[in-house]
C-alpha cells in the first residue's frame, strides 16, 4: 500500500456524509477486464488448453489466486499456481504496455473529485506491479492511496482491502462510496460496510439496499455520490 494523504484531505466539506471515494481499477476505471481474459486464453493456449468462454464470468473480478486455481483445476494443466501467476502477470503487463483504454467518464470523475479535495483511493485485486503500470495511464495524482491485491492477507471478495483503504484515509467505511464493476468487488465493499455504486462490466449486478447500479461512470458525479450517502439503506 502506498499513501500520500495530506492532512487537509482527510475529510470532505463540512457537513457532507461522504468521507471518501474508493474505486476499483480493472473494468471500473480502465477497460482491462477483457485484457485479463485474453491473457488467460493466451497463456493456456501455449499450455495446450482452450478455455471455455463460460468460465469468463467465473474468473472476472476476483483475486488472481482464485481465478488461476479455478483454471488449473478446470483444464488439468500441468502448471503450479506460482508459475501460472507469473505467466499471467507477464502476459497482462505486456498487453497494458501497449496502452490502457479508460472507461467513459473516468477522467472526468477523477478530475472532479480532485478539484473538490475528496479523499480518493484505488482499491484493486491486481498485484502492485500491475497497478503501478496502469497508474501511469490513469494519473497517480488522483489518488491519495492505493491498495493492491498482493498487499492484503485476504483480497476481494473479503472486506479487508476496503477496510484498509478507509483506515488509511481516516474515513468511516459507512461514509465511503465505493465504485465497482463486479459482484466480487461489490461483495467486498458491502462486507466492509460501504455504500456501493455498481457499474457492471462483464456480468450483470442487481440493485440492492445500499447499492445503486448504473450503466456508466458518465452517470456518476460528486452530487450523485453525496446524494447516495444521504439515502437510507
């Protein structure tokens, strides 16, 4: 975890019910969920296996250990989890090295949060080496803190990453808005006690108490987030 939180940014405007905004990375801010699947397909093809397209919904949004373990068991590939993790990270890093497309509305939202000095964290199941590469495209200056999947004992769908991010920002999880694109990430945020904006990227996510589902980040701005925090569960 890295943190550069100025003391002046540990709270938003006086009277606001919003302490901080915590954002997922892959599929939420950057259009890379397809990159991960393409990397998995490429790696397993080299190992002599063809991945079933229906497995895509199983592996999306989760920690690499879960996704990689599932794919090893599903294919019977003769490779260890440690070896596969290295191959997947290398292949994915090669793909993002060619450029990372941002999701519609991502830059506008991050710019608005920064302009209003809203403490903002990037919370991803991806490993630190991947986050740091993507940050070069996203803009590291937008985030007071970043949390990687290989920096917590338990990553998504467990609440640990979001609890760590909230604590690092000096924020109450119940006063944090989380933006996520997968059911795994939504589960982690809700287990941490956060309010959630779901922007589904691959698989649908149903609305629920304390959760709003939108079609795009273009529907989300600071007024929207603050309004969501004042609504009852």
